[in-house]
């Protein structure tokens, strides 16, 4: 009996460690996005380079979390809620790692953009970046608080980012048609915009998994407004 | 329902009574039975001896006269055992010589036996006496009596005993009842009292009228309670004091429990966090703040156990900068170590640090620009041909311009330094602004007119006087009006008074129709060298210190500067002065 209680306590601790690590990874990713946006808006190449170097930590933590999850699955054979949590953790882990990579991509574009004068003052891009960052933050908040409403809100926000992305595309298209010299910069900004849109997709993917974790229902590939 | 204790005591009394009964029954009964049987036997032996003493042949004749009781049966047996006579039965009877009582009588003269008589169909007591004549045994006289008499006698005796016992046990039970109640009463009161204590009540002291052990117990309990009350009071006071300090302190305090979850935090921390992190009690720091720097610090502390200090930033961008000190404590040597974090909001400090660093960089820059120009022009003048008087004059004028700007800059810096060090005499008096304006406005109006602007004095002469230092007031007004004229390219500048903007204050308002200031820049306008449009400001000969000086001068005079602006429409500077 004592042995069993001990085991279950150790198991609880291992689950909590996975959660803590996942949140740490989330915090790192969140910070990377914030700083990436800052590097973009302030045209700060030094900061961009710093972020690119910092991605190594995200990758290492990603691998560690995955190993912990697999070990838990193999040794503890979790059931029901715990199993859903671990599956969710593995998925979110993957999403966060991908988001980290995307921030690196944005920073690489920032470095290229900074070699040329600024094309135009950014208006929609900071808004979009802010929403994407907020989505990552809120999905992590939903994970901590097991907040179904918040997770569903994140799933809905994806729509806004998609629309902003299209808007930025159209606007940049006019720039390029007016002046072919802007094409290079406009394309870079388009790629950044697209990458931000992908980040928001990943945030939505995390929110989907959180809905699954809380309710046990798979809502992936559903739109948020079919929710009741 | 009676208490268990009462039942126990009462039951043991009942048991005692029952035991007495049992002992009487099982110990006394055989003795009593024997005594009675012995009496009957003695009587029978005596009667038997009387009869046996008669000549044997005459015995039957005396039987009638022997006055034997009805149940007594007499059997006359001759020496051979033949039954000669039996008062109990008329039938012929078998030889009785082998009867135990007869055998015993044959040997000892008298024999007794007690057994079931088939003749009488009853338990009988037999007594046989040998009848001798001249030394020869002639026969035996046997007397028998049924033991019913004994039984009846015993039963009769029992009746008395039972009656006595019943009579005795009634008061015994009553006594048991009373005694039990006497004991259980106080015990029950004690139990009630202690239960109420356990439930958190604090009943008045325990009352026991008895002087016995219960009374002592009650006195002891009361003494303990009083002692506990005193300690509780002291502890509560101590706790209240700590709680007040805990909540009143500006620093944020956060405590983790043994499972590394947030156990409590003080109001200071809530203020510092500005409600950004709701419901953090019960969460781990990672769940609550998701701050990697904080988490790294906590982990480092856990590893090293050495209290440490870190600077962390909460929130995005230039969020709240906190100085966190991590340490731990133990309530007692055996208890778990608890991690404690103290947060100090250093955001303001950080901002000031940044402003100071910016200030020094700015001063250097501001001083160097005119100096570079002065040096450059002087060099050009020196290397230019001596005949070029016009050129030299023009260059000298440029040098002079720059030198003046340097001088203005140094003057402004001096004012600011004096304001900072507090080394700045202020002589507040009642001043009517409308009396100052006529001396102040003409030079400015002339400069405005040169730019095609109108300078309108809409200051009502009947505005109540303000309390200000006359010289500083002039300086403030000049700075603001100069700014207005400088930055407005078309339209008008109006100076008016507002008396209803702030209770107890008169507001001098200077409006212009200039380009306006973006909302994002408004809060930073009082910062030294902060310029909304850097290039333009310098071009116009500003030092970047004007508004900073106004802000400070207003503050030392007990007033305040407030700027409203709509980009594209104009700016209004409100100077709130206390009423005289």
C-alpha cells in the first residue's frame, strides 16, 4: 500500500514536471515571438540575431519534453485524463517548437529587410503579430487554467489573423505593381506575414488540443463557430 | 437514551445484587437443606429408639400410640428381614434385610439412608434402629419420612430469602441509579464542555459545584483555558501585527508551500502585478507567471540553497521590472522548508536610470553640435583670404548664433540643475497675470506678426490673482508663448484664463493652431531633450529643455503643467496655478 502511494506520488510529480517544462517552453516561445516582433518593428538586427541563436534552447527543451512524455506513456501506462494530458503535451510541444522555428524564419527575413530602407510604416503587421502572440499566450493560459472558453476564443482568433494576412498581401501587391524596386522587400514582408499566419495556425492547433484535453472531444479541422 | 457510562455503572450494581442472590442460592442452600434433614433425622432416630426399647413383640401394639405424624411410615422388620408390619402399605413386602439403613443398623445399631421408595413413590429418609431383647437382635424398627417436608421447608425458607433480597435490592438498584447519575452527570458536563471547545467555541469557565476530584478537574481545566486564552491572545496580536506589516509593505511577498505551489501573497504583490495574474494561489510559479527568468532563479535557489536576487520583467515590451529576492525559512527545525520571494518594483527606477543615461547622451550631443559648427566656421575664417570681409562677417554671425545657442543651453541646464538640487529660491506672492501680460506680450506679438500669426490676449482682467513667484511666472509664460509662436506656422495664439478647470486653481491656457502633438508623445513631453520633431525643433533654435523647465517650475510653485493636443488642429498648454 505504502509502495503504491509512493508510486502514485512519483507519477503525479512526473506529470507536473512535464507540465512545468511545457510551460517553460511556452514562455521561451512567447518571449521569442515578442522579441521577434520588436526586432521587426525596431529594425533591430542585433536582437534578431540573438533570437536566432536562442532557438537552440527551444529545440533542446522540445526533445526533453518529448522523451519525458514517451517515458511516462511506456512506464506508467496512464489512462483517461492523464493519457489525454500527455497526448496533448506531445502535440503542444511540437507546435511550440515549430513556432520557435518560425520566429527564427521571421528574424532571418528581418536581417534581410534591415539591409534596405524601410518600405513603409507597418500598420497591419504589428496588429497581426500582436494577435498571433496573444493566441500563443492565451492557449497556454487555457492550458494552465483548463479554460475551455479561452481555448475556443483562440480558435476563433485564427480567422482574424487570416484576414489580416490577406489584407497585407493585397496592399503589398499594389506596392509591387507601382514600383518594381519594392518587390524584394515586399516579398520578404509577405513571407513574414505568412509566417505569422502559420504561427496563429499552430496556436489554434494548441487550442484544439486543449479542448480535447478538457472535454475528450476532437475538434481539429472544425471551425470555431461550429462550437456550441 | 442514557449514557454508556451510566449503563455500565448501573449494570454492575445489578450484577452485584444478582451475584449475592447466586451465592445465597448455591452456597447456603445445601447447608440449610442438611440442617433441616438432620433435624428430621434426629427426630426419627429418637422415635425409633423409643419404639425399639419396647419388647419386640409389643411394638405393633404401641404403634398407634407412638403419635407419629401422618407422613411418617413405620416398618417393623424381624431379624431375618421379614416385614412384620408397615404403616405405609398393606401388601406383602419383600425381605428388607438388605436395605442400606437396615444393614447399617445391624452393624451400628442405628442406620440412615435417603433414597427413592418404590413403595411410596417418593424420595424418602429412612432411619432404622435395632431392637434388642436380652442382647439378641430381635428385629428392626424402621421409620421413614418423605423428603417433601424438607423440600417444603427449603422452599419456605427460599421464599423468605427471595423476599428479603427483593426488598433489599430495590433500594440497592435505586442507590445504583443515583450513584451512576451522580458520576455520569459531571462526566457528561465535562464531555460537553470539551466538545464545545473542540468545535471552536469558547464557553465560559466550567462550573462544578462539587469539591471532589471532579471539582479539581474543572478547576484545572479552567486554569488551562485561561492560560491558553492569554497565549492565544498574544499569538493573535502577533499574527495581526505581522499580517498588517505583510499587507502594508510596498514590496510584494509570495510564499510557496511544500509542494512548490503558491501558498499566499500580500497586497503589495497584487498591486505590483496590477491584476495581470488572477487567481495565482494554488498554482506553481511557472503556471502563474510563465516567466523563464523567475523559474531559472527559483531552480537555482533550490539547487544552491543560497538566497539570491534577480531582475525580472513581467509583461510584454517595457513591462514591469521587478527585483526579486528568493530565500527560504523553516517554521521549526523539523518542518518543511518554505520558499519565500520578495518582489520590489524597480520599473520607475529603471525608467529614471534610462532617462539619466539618455540625458547625459543628449547633453553631450547638444553641446557638441554647436561646438563643432563654431570650430568649423572659425577654422574656415582663419584659413580664408584676409580680403573677404563679407564672408567673414557672415561666418562670424553663424558662429555667434551657435555660441548663443550654447549659452542658452548652458543657462537652461543650470536652471534644471538648480531645480534638481532644490537650490532655487522661490518667493511666492499674489500676482495678477493680467498686469504682467502687457509688458510680456509686445516682443512676442512682434515675432508672431513677422510669421503672419495673431497673438490674442483673451485674459480677463478680473481673473482672481494667483500665487506664484513673479520672475518664474514670467519665465514660464515666456517659454510657453515662445514655443507656441515657434511651432505654429499659421493661425493664431490665444492666451486665456480658466477658473473652473481645477478646484482652488486658476488655469492660464495658451492655445495655438500648430501641428499638434501625437498622443503617444504627450506623456514624455516634460522629459529633458525630448523632442517630438527632432530636426525641426533644433532648426528653430530650441534647446529641448523648455518644457522640462516649465514642468519643474510649475511644480516648485505648487502648480502643474498639462498639455492637450489634437494632431492637425493645435495644442493647448494649461498652467494650473494655485489661487492666491
